[in-house]
């Protein structure tokens, strides 16, 4: 099996073991999505979403479609935890992030240079 196919297979197996019916319900609530909206977005039948969320057996393809669609919105899933926001370009505007990072860097550099240049000792190494 090629490494690309193997990584895809491994990724799918991880998703299948991490993504639960409870995750689906919680993720929809976080996004404000109905079952119908999730079904349309994931390209599956509404009945498939209902069955999955009611903990009935559904095909792996359905579970993967739901998980991948919700992950595309920036959600991350881990066993035993509610969904959380992961890193996603969809949730973070690059320009805003870069601007904020520059501000933080400027403050750090300014604080460091002022403390190094200070002729008087500072408490706690500041």
C-alpha cells in the first residue's frame, strides 16, 4: 500500500474511533446546525444523521462524511471530550492573526530591550 493510501486509511480509522454520536449532536449545537443542514452539508440522508445520532449502526462512509464535514468547520474530536475548536483558516483571518502576532512580538521585543537597557536592577529579574 502506498504511503499516501496508508496515511488516508490510518486517518479514516482514527476518525471512525474518535467521532461519536454525542460529538455529532454537540457539534451541531455549537454550529447552530439542524440535522437537515448537516445532512445537506455532508451529502448524506437526513435519516442517516438521525440514525447515527440515535446510536444506530450506520456505514463508515456516513460517519466519515459527517466527521470530515464538521472538521471542515474547524472542530476537533477526541474520545471522552466535547468537540473543541481546532486550528482552521475558516475561523481565523490571516491578516488579523498576523497583525496580532506583530503586536505581541513588538511588545516582547520592547519589554526585553527596555529591561536589558535599564541601569537599575529590577525585582524578580524583570
